[in-house]
């Protein structure tokens, strides 16, 4: 039986969703080629990609469209995507194949456990978190991923000088993110408050629709001190 002390509050709800035929096929064919199984042991990132290059982690890539575009735009950087949503994982495998990307790997597992067991300290050059579940009801705010303990865990995995880039379209979550990141003495904000969207982060269809309706989007870019 699981020890209750070892449980953590999950920041996601596992929604199975509908698999298209192409996503199902991509999931079956893509896992052996670009997937990494969860294990309780540290992953050799250079071996996983077959080269030494900067490594960037993304948590919760959704359907993977933006992730594949970023990987295509930055071929000199390797990207590790973590997602639990099966159709999204299958879709990103399909995009990897279509775009012939060699710099993207996927772990389908709870990100908190991946961070705890699979990533060595000071092994990452960057971290992406785009449009995480905002858990809008106040009583659910404890489920939001961006909390002081989570950020401290991410920081352990980042090299000095590595960056954290987040984006959200929920203003009160953006304010929370800014407060949490700004309160950590190991981090330096690269902007005066919120940051401009970097050129390499594409607008998602969902984001563009929101902008067209006058909704805001907030980016944050922080760097780990000590480089």
C-alpha cells in the first residue's frame, strides 16, 4: 500500500481523451524511437540524444504543436517533454515524424516523479512551462504547479545560468508565478516584471484566439544565478 506521506498533490487530472487512428499508430511506433520509459534511476541525457548539447525540459506540452515548432527552430538544443495525456503524446510523436526531429524525447509520466528520480542535479539548461492548468477556483489553487517547493525542485536540476520560461493566460496565476519566482533568491528576473514573448515561442491557436478576443497572455523569463 502507498505510504500517505509519499503522496503529493497532483497538478493535473488524467483525462484519457479520444485517440485518433493516427495518434494511436504514432503512439505505438513512436515510443520505441523517441519515448523514454520512467525508471527510478538517473537518465543519461547525452546518451538519450546521442550527443552533448544544451538540454531543456518542458512539462505539460498538451498536443505538442508548439513544442515541435520550438524544437524545429532550435536544432542545436535538445528538448525533453513530459506529458500524461495520451492523445497529446501520440500527436507529438506524429509531429516528430512529420518534421523529422532528432532533438526531442518524450516521457509519459508524472513530472514530479520524473524530476525526483530521473534528472540529475544541474543537468538542464532551461525549463519551459506553457499554459499549465490554472485551477481557477480558489479552493483548488493548491493544485497549481507553480509553488515555492516545485520551483526549488526545478532549480536543483538547472545549471547556473540556465533559464526558466513560463507563460499563462490567467492573470491571477501570472501574478502568482511572478511572486513565487521573484521570491526565490537563486533566480534573477530578466525583465521588469513580465517579459516579452521570445521569438522562438510560437503562438498557439488557443492563444491567438484569446488574443483576438482581447485576453491577455503573460510570459516570465528568469535565470538561475551563479553563472
